[in-house]
């Protein structure tokens, strides 16, 4: 097993309040671990989603992301109509990641990420989207989103808390996406 020692001088890591170096360093390490899992187990959507989520939120380049930098004073830019081809072609609600998760952070992450898509054929005005968490009795536990959304890919994090801000009991919950006439549900497992 090969190890490398990284000094704080090499990476300028500090733990001062407001300093994001430690968070970015952690995210980079997590991305590398997820990429190894993808290499080992194949391109599972939940692994790729986790890499993309961390990559975008911490501005870390990965094989599944790209960044566009527009420099000040670089002149006007234009986007042609071909960009619609990059938009999703169908509604979807992906499985949350991680699943199961522990709101108390016992598994290392105290939230789960839920991703969904609105297809390109929806008008630019968008569609009303409702994303809610239900218990198995059919009661609304948490409303994550109620808004108009244009075509594209979206992600929402759930910290395992109900509408009153209390951590929900361990168990199985349902996340439901309603967008226009589209309705889909996925199971979410909460551990303690």
C-alpha cells in the first residue's frame, strides 16, 4: 500500500473560520475515492451523481464535469440553439445518494442529495415542480421544493429533518417528484 505525506505548507491548509481549503481538500479526496469505486464497480448513476455534486459544489474538475470560465473584457458571447440537445429528454427522479444516510452524521455525511430532471420539450417558462418527503403513512414530512422550473438537471439536499426542524426517526421514507403530469417516487432510508 502506497502512502504519501502532505504537509500543510504544500497545500496551504488552515483551519481558520471561513477558510474553505480543508473542505475542498476533503471533497477532492472523496471524489478520488468515488472514482476508484466507479472503476471497481462500474458507472453506477449514484456514484457519478456524487462525483458531479462534489465537483460542482467545490469547483474541482473531474472526468464527469467541465467548467467554463468567462474572462472579464473578453467580448460578447453567443449560444446557439444546439444547447437544447444537452438538456434532458425526459422527466426523471434519480435515487438519492447516499442511501441509506444518517442525519446525525454517523456514516460520515449528514445529508442526502436528490437529483431530478425536467425535459427539453417543456417550455422555457417551465413547469410547476413539487418535491416532498413522505413517511410510510402517506404524511408529508418535509417539503423540499415547490416552484416553477425550466428544463434542466436539478439537485436538492435533505438533512433528514422534518418541517419543524426535528431529525426524523430512523426508517423508510419516500421522496416524491410531481412535475406537471409526471409523478415518481423513490425510497430513502434514514439510519441512526
